[in-house]
C-alpha cells in the first residue's frame, strides 16, 4: 500500500518524447507514491522501457518534466538481463554501486553479503556469474539494486526469460523483501504478463500502443504479501480479465489508427 500524504516518489508530468522517424510518445502522466508498487503494461513499442529510463534519469523528456520525490533520491534498476560483471564474484558485483558511491570496500562487501543473504544467495558469495543459473543471476541483480536501500526500484521485465516456477518464486521473494524494508521503496515494474502485473502490483497502468499515453489505471485487490493460492481467487481472476481487456483495447485503437 502506498504511503499517503507525502510527495510522490517519482512522477511524469505532461512528458513528451520525440524520436527521429516515428510519432512522439506522450503526453505521459504518471505519479508513483512512496511505498507503492505500480505495474506498467502495453504492446511492444508503447514506451514501457522509456518510462523507466525517464524515471531513472537515464533519458530526459523532450517536453514536460520528470520529477523525483523528496527522499534520498536513490534509484535501483533491474534490467531484462542481469548485466553482471563476468570477471568478478557475486559479492563484488553487488558491492559495486556502494563502492562507486564512496563506501569503503570492506563496508560495501559486508552490505553486499547481507543483500545476497536476503535473496537466498548467502552461500554463493564467491561464485562467478557463469556458475549461476538464470534465476540465481537475477537474484544477484536484485540484491545489487536493493543494496543501496533505494527510494525507487525500477524493474524492466526482469523475469521474462525465466521458467514459470522460478518467476513465481522470485516474485514472492520480491514481495517479501519489499515488505521487510522500512521505509518500503516505491517500485515500477514493466511486464507483458497481465497475471504477473496483477499479482505483483497494487495497481497497473496500460499504455496506448500508438501514443504511449496511459489509457487505464486499474487497482489490484488484496493485501501484500499475497496469501497462498491467491492466483485462484475470484478477485484476482476478475482483475486479470479487466487488465487484459484494457490492454486489448489499447492495442485495438492502435490498429484502427494504422488502417485509417
């Protein structure tokens, strides 16, 4: 649940992004409250990853503004691939953002070990990326994003390449880690999977396939962490169908524009 009464953790306000050779994206309007989990769904090319880059400050808007809240301003980013340094062990990989921020190497190493313990890799501190399964590598990437105790955690389809069982376990772990943090970071999670969006997030926004504008903002029922068997709950199933219908409408509108 979002922490109300505070400035947003991040927001896009009337943002337009121009790219050569294609129509602009936007205007985009999105506000993410502190401690809130928001899923972003949409067709390929709708601007999902662009939203994450804007929120992270990796890309600037052509028009409008991308703003951050009044917290520490720390942002964690988990990409589609783990992007671990192959020559370094996992503890060194996770410690890197702390060391880059000026933390002493010994302190960074201890914090990295704690973060890896939290994601279930406490016994693999000296392993190298080639020695890890896909799920383990993504856990290491998640530990690296969380080790700085970010105010905002951005996730760009990090589980897309994993099998369904591993994906479910990682989502459960992500909920647990989010619940245990105080204060809880805001999270923005990009996915193509409507069931994943409803299960993971407190609300899901749908992007128009043609313009990238938000066409639907749908709440997900239930509390975090999700109770066992919640995927079979009638409320969950209904929310999934609502989100799927919203996504279908956003894609149908784009098709009509292309054929007109």
